[in-house]
């Protein structure tokens, strides 16, 4: 009988399945729908022109691939749902976290699956040095962020469950 091998979870995964916030799932779903309903139909007529620009073909292929990849991601993904009763002040994927940054400024960040990180300025990829330092940290704790520019201390000031708390 062949041995079953499983790869370790990547940041942003659990049991090999991508973990997305509820809002991130919805926004990715809308992105794929927008590509199929608006962007591709705008480009299709340009593909049949005899003097077509090859950049149009490249855009069409890129958008088609992006929509397919989003569909695959969403089919495999689980939506993060955290019971607020079980929270002990530990940072987990999808939570909003108020931190003190390297320059002393305070900011809200949200460690998320890498495919969700581009959706807004607050989201940071779970593979980023800041997210990797924050996940598992506790409110009030100062963690060391091992960034390419050098290590720096980051304090976890507050945790917010907006977008990941189980809906009643």
C-alpha cells in the first residue's frame, strides 16, 4: 500500500484548505464575477479584429486565468469563523490587530491568506514577516518582526474580531 504524504499547511491554510475572511471571500467572488460579466465581454470583440493588438490577447488570457484561479480558490476555501467566547487574546488569521509599527506609528492590520491580501490596505499576507510574528501573539505582547530590512519590535495593542466572529 503506497504511503500517503501530506504537505504541511502553508501560512493562511488549515488542513491544506485556504482560510479566507467572510468579506475577502465575497470580494474575491465579486472580482471573478466582474471579470466574467464585464471585463471579458468588453475585450472579446477586439480579439476578432484583423489588426488586433496582441496586448488585448494577453489581457484576455490573463483575465481568464485570474477568474479560473479565483474560482478554484473559492471552491477549496473555508471561511474563517471564530467564536468570540473562545478568544483568549491570541492573534489568529483574519483578526484585525492594532499594532505599533517600526516607526512608532499605530496601525490596524489583518493577517490573511496571501490571495486575499491585495483587497485593501489593512490586509497583510500571512506569509509577510509582520503577520508571521503576530499570529500566535497575545494582546500586550511585543514580538520581534524579522523583516528583510532588519528585525524590529512590534507591540500588539488590541484585537478586533470584526469579519471573523461567528454570526449569531
